[in-house]
C-alpha cells in the first residue's frame, strides 16, 4: 500500500527513554561495559509458557494461511502460522504494571513464545527495542490500535547519505511501504529498513500478511532477527551481540538494556 507523503511524519532522530528510568549513557562506552550490561539482562527471561499461554480456546478460529504469493523469508515458510493465545489476565496486569498498552505487550509476548528454542529471548528485550525505536508505536502522539498498527505511519529520516545516515535508494517495492520514490526510510514500530524487512518479513498475528507497520508482525520479525546466528540471550555476551546486530551502536545497546531493565523491575513480583 502506498503511503501518501501527506500522512507521514518521521521519527525524531533523538529518542527519549522511559520517564521512570532515565537513560544515563556515558560518553565513550567501551565494549566491556556493553558486555556487562548484557549480563545484567540475563535474569529477565521470559515467564514460563504456562504463565503466558491461555487455556485452549476451541472457539478461536485457526489462523488463515499466508498469502501464497508471499516470498519466502529467511528461516520462514508459507505454512499457516501457529499464533499463541496469550493469557488475557496476564496481559492486562502486566501491561498496567509495565506502563504500555495491551496490544504492544501482546505483540511482544506472542513473538517471545514463537522465538526459536535455545534463544531464551525475553519479552522485556523486545519491549526495550520497541521503546527505543518508537515508544511501542506511540511516538509523536500516535496511538497503537488493537490491530497493532499506529494511528499514522512511523518513518525514520530519508536514507539519502546526508549526515550520519547511509544512502539507500528506494525501489518500487520499498516505495510502496514508505511513499518516497527516491530514498528508503526505516519504517514501522520496530524501524526495519526495507531490505532487511524483505529478508525477515513475518506474519505475527496470523492475518496472512507481513506488514512492517504492524507491531505484531514487526515484533515477530525482530524476535527472529535477534535469535539468528545462534545467539543465546541467556548469556551477557549473547544478549549484547544480538542487540548489537540489530543496531551496530554501543549506545543503542545500552538504551535497550536500560528500558528492558525498567520493564523487568516494574513487572517483578
């Protein structure tokens, strides 16, 4: 779907962290500090699946099959996705404690439950990424809908090679996602670059579409991306390496860590 330029506002280049857990990134972060930061997140692993999963719901229709013409994604297939049903009381209580919307937490929880075995991805890590990238789809006063889509598209600055950004020319396919015929943009609540989305496009909610502007899909894609290359997020080194692969910047890793720790602290007990 072509995004009209008049309906697009871009992500502010400077992102603020959680009000209750202000970010204090020291200038000149070193790799050892990032590694230790990763170790601090290890204790915040996902709750047992029995905590997250709802009781069987026979009235719930099976998710539709993916569109047959949808290209294969790395590590994916065209089979109908199995979408976990997350326990609604857990969602309501945890979302209130964390300070995020139920649709955002549902996206992160479902993605966590579908993460590859052995990755040990915690929902707090996905929430940390989602906060830093777009405040869970609410940046700039947006509202995240029940369907996981922000009230207006979220785009990063044009990747035109000016200043610190790379120069990535748009294609016909990427223009359909962000509306710029000349240059690509990072897009959606998890800020995927179009070429990366082509590789990791995912259907996180079983609606048969892979849409970077849908947090359900983007969170599942992010989970698959973070768990790629055999990263074990139960270790400090593995956690830091996984988040660093998402954005090759030590300050970014620290920002995600700070947000993840804040969510873990808020929902402890």
